[in-house]
């Protein structure tokens, strides 16, 4: 009887571990998709404004258009201190640009700020 209980416990632990792995994979997949969607929006704005990746890189003060491409694909993050410059270059309000960036890269922080704002509390 003790052997059967041990087998069942091992199976439960394995199933729980597998479920946790699946949840983690799903979260990462959703995060990648949010980042890619935000990147597509940035690319669309860039194209609408008539920028190439090189001219946008120059306009926002980054050294390489490769970083623009990485950001547009959702694989890259903005360097510190350039968010406002990107927003203005793309014809966006800096707060809207920041909200989109935060939602894509830090969804928990974005949700907390949004909830605080909706409840009328200071962020």
C-alpha cells in the first residue's frame, strides 16, 4: 500500500511541475506577442513618418539602426533616457508611448499603475 501512495505522490508532483512549466511557457509566449505587437506599432509609426531605421536611429540619438530593428521586432528595449525622443520623433505623446512600452515590457507594473489611476490614487 505504501508503494502505491508513493507512486501517486510522485505522479502528482510530476503533473504539478508539468503544469507550472506550461503556465510559464504560456506567459512567455504572451509576453513575446505583446512585445512584438508594440514593435509593429512602432514600425508602422516610423514608416508613416517617412523614417528608415537609420534616420530614426539618428533622430533619437542611438548609434545603430540594428537597435531600431530589434525594438520593432519586440526583441530589444529602449536605452535609458531616450523614451521622450522616440515618442516625439514618432509623433506620439510621451505618456502614450511610455504606457505602450510599459504594457509590452512590464505588464505587471503597467497594470498596477492603470489600476491606481482608475481608482483615482496617485501613482
